[in-house]
C-alpha cells in the first residue's frame, strides 16, 4: 500500500480506501461486510468511509460491529462519517450547529468509537451560515470528538469562504473535500479546486472512481442481474445510461477496455490507477460488492507505473474531456 498525506495535514491515509455506501446499505450482511473490510485492512487500507445517510445509519452500525469484532487497534485505522441527511425533521438535517453536534454523537454511538478521524459536511447547506458550521466543527475538534473536518461536493467558493472564516477567527478550517472524480467527471478536481490545492493544500478523498461500475466495462452487453444498475434503488442510473451521454460513456468504456487489455490489466484497475495518477488525490475510495472485486481493484496500485506519457495521451484521446484552464 502507498500512503499519502491528507492535503497539508500530517495524517497519512492509504492511497486506496474503502467505502461502505451501496454495499453495506443494500447488499451486504455483517459477515460479508467483515470479509470486505478485512480484505481491505489486510492489504493496508487504513481509511473506512461512512455517513449518517447510508441506509439511515445502518451502514455505520454494521461497520461499528465489524470494527468491534475484529479488534483492530484504534490507532491503526481511520473512520469517517458525514453529516447532512439525518432524518425528516427540520432539526435532523443540514449543517446547523445543532444537527452537526447531534449527528456526530449519533455516528460515534453507531460506529462504537470515541472519535471520528474525518467528519464531512455531506453537501453545502444554503440555509446555514458557513460561519455557524465552521464553529460547530471547531467545537467538535476542541472536544476531541473529531480530528479533521471537511466538505463533500462544496464549490471552491464555499470551501474558500470556510477557510477564510476559520483563519480570521483562529478556528480549525476544512482539511479535505470529498468530490466525485473519475474519467468521466473531472472538472471540479482538475480545474475548480486548483486554487485550493495551491493555497490551502486541500486534501481529497474521491468517490465513485468507477462511475458506479460503468468504468469496468460490464454494462456493454446490457445490465447483469447481480450489478448495481439492476438494484431497484438505481432507477436513476439506469435512466441515465439510456441517455445519449450514458450511451457515449458505455462506448468509451469499451475503447478504454482496449487500452487496459494492451497493458494486461482490467479496465477497473486502469480507471482507478488513472485517479491515483493525479497527485491532488489523497485517497481513492473503493466501492466493492464482493471481495474478488476488491482484490482486483487493490491491484490498481501496481498499474500506476504503467501509465506513462504515451498511455496517458492515448487515454486522453479516448476521453476527450480534459477541462480547459
Ligand atoms: P465506484 O464508482 O467504484 O462503484 C463501485 C461499484 O462498482 C461496486 O459496488 C460494484 O457494484 C462495482 N464494481 C467495483 N469493482 C468492480 C469490478 N472490479 N468489477 C465489476 N464491478 C465492480 O464507487 P462507489 O460509487 O461505490 O463509491 C465509493 C464510495 O465513495 C462509497 O462507498 C462511499 O463511501 C463514497 N461515496 C461518497 C459520496 C458523497 O457524496 N460523498 C457519493 C457516493 C459515494 P456492483 O457489483 O453492484 O455492480
């Protein structure tokens, strides 16, 4: 495993990390979850991602039970949660001081840990002043309940504002952002956040490196019964794949599969290695519904060195979506 600094912080996270979202929410029982997490941990993964919204807290409960059962030393792994969608009541959602505090305590209980290593604001909340959220996060850090806080899918302007407020008030600012980043989704990470990488050394824990599985090439011949796109909760993904853009992505995945074949690697490995190649990526969060996928995807670490300039150029030729300046 390779370890990277989380932005300008001193925390070293594994370049590949493990996300529980779909797998723990819709597919896995506790034994399957334990097998996945153990496969990851044994390979050197030290960051396990979660959120209050995943299966209404059930994903955190499963992860908490696995962490307890494995008995891994608390100083050998990092665990996260995210606050935003806690429940239906007005006090149970968003980034108010109250919900940030309540959600943190509830996540700690579900995960059965004393502190969260990383705590994310799962989305921006236009109905809460950013200063209120910065103060709420700073309080949790001061209380030792959170080590680093960050954002997810915030704009560069919103993150800048949070950093500016924190600096002006002498409070802890955001250390990392959790954006979507993959071969099809590049603009935020490659262009919009550039100034934040340069100015505050923002870390990134990127999600959906395989574009929900499209970048494995497995949807070229239809929707396999045992795939994410076949899940009832994924109507939106199926519908998106029937649009012109979706069909173009499936076709591009086929072209990229040829690049992968020439390198003697799988398309999933190529797509993940391509994310790792970006030095602004602190960690790539892997989603996997079975251990064999995880083992394959962890192999992406060895593929990065194969991505030399001519290969990257060939990939760019297929993608044709590099964000301009
Ligand atoms: P991916 O885009 O990598 O999709 C993962 C899915 O692709 C797997 O569940 C599996 O689904 C399929 N897959 C993975 N590897 C293979 C393989 N080798 N061969 C064939 N199929 C494969 O990541 P996710 O969308 O799952 O996101 C990863 C994590 O990021 C989440 O768990 C969560 O922690 C985080 N996240 C954060 C968000 C945010 O807003 N902050 C939003 C979304 C995710 P299947 O087998 O069922 O087809």
